[in-house]
C-alpha cells in the first residue's frame, strides 16, 4: 500500500494483484519458435513474470522482462531487442498499442488458460478501423473533446490547445467518469476526440494521439 498526495489530496494506492494462479498449465500450451522473447503483463500479473521467465528459459529461450504494460505507454517493451513478445494477462487492451508498432505478440491468459496469437489480419482490421475514424474526423465540422479529471489522465491544457488549433468547431467536455452512452445526448457532435485513457473506445470516438499522428 502506498500513500501520497495528488494535487493536494491524500491518496491511498492499494495494489490489485492476482493470487493463486497456476501458470504452468497455460504456458505448456505456448509454442514459440523464436528464441528471443520479451515478457510483458498487466499490473495484476507482474508477480508472475519471473516464473514465466524461468519456464521459458528452460525451454531454450532467451527471455527479457519488460514488466507492466499499459495501453498508452509501451516504452518499456520497445527498449528490448527481442524477436517476439508474450503478454500475460486476462485482457487484450494493454498490448494493442505495442501490436501496432512492433513484432508479433502471444497472449497468455492465466484465467481462461487460453493461448492466442495477435495475427497480422487482426492488426489490418485495427488499422482499417482507425483509417475510417480519421476520415470521419477530417470531414467533421463540429467535434467534442473528452477530458477526464482522473489523476494521470487529465490533459485539460492539451485539450484546450487542440480545440483552438484544430480548425473545427470544438467543445471540451470535462468529467470524472466518462459514460460513452451519455455522449449520444449530444447528437450534433460528429465525432469525439478522447484525450484520456485509450481504453475508452467506440465507433464515434478517436484517440487524440491517433489524430495528432496524421
């Protein structure tokens, strides 16, 4: 448990770690030809990375641990010089950004005990979906910019700067909890630009990071 202040508020961080998971049965299903493997995980499974490292090294692989992966920051993984990545976790959101810019990724889910591989076909689908959103953004005359007040996700200054310089009629929407369903109340907004967590997804929502890349 960690206690510190964020913007004057005393905040207590309680780690949410998964316990009692049997990793070996699902790792037995993992078949990788590549020798150099990079290990990544969601924060709940970080404590299992060393166990996975030892297991894969016994199989003849050279393993490097990048550690925790979050959807908006893949810098830890990009520092590794590996042939392929293995993600340990129960969701596919976190390594998707990494999948867009680097090598193949295997998903090891200790909860369902399933192993899958993020294919090039799936990446193509994601890229085509993003291109469609970019076109929709470029054609839009009125946009909404979503800002979360949550620590680590709040980018209000960036949102105002974007609104002033995007060349469109832009409105900034600020909230602690962003409910995608309530966005439908603003039917004059052609597309929403999300400045907070990339996990916030929808057919009419595009990440500000993705817009700035184009």
